[in-house]
């Protein structure tokens, strides 16, 4: 019997996630709303450019005091 003809296998993790989704159908929408709070943001290109222009070059060894 070929390996692909066997019964379909689902892991314990997959079963757990599917069970959670059945118990709480709003879970996925809540996750998307939580992600939108922190990650799904549009960045202002002009502000990002100002940030990059304002960077100070780091010295090769950061813990060494500057020689006079």
C-alpha cells in the first residue's frame, strides 16, 4: 500500500486548534483585531526619512571612550 493512500493524519496540535475554533467562533476575528492594534500600521515615509537622517554613527567599539 502506498504511503499516500493511508488514512488522513492530523496532529494533536491541529486537533486542539480546530476544537478551540469550534468552541469560540470569534477567536480568529479577535486575533485579527489584536494584531491590528500593534502591527498593521501605515508608516509615514517622510517621518521615517527624518528618523534615518537623525541617526548618529556608532563608533566601532561602543564601550570605549572617545580618544581626544
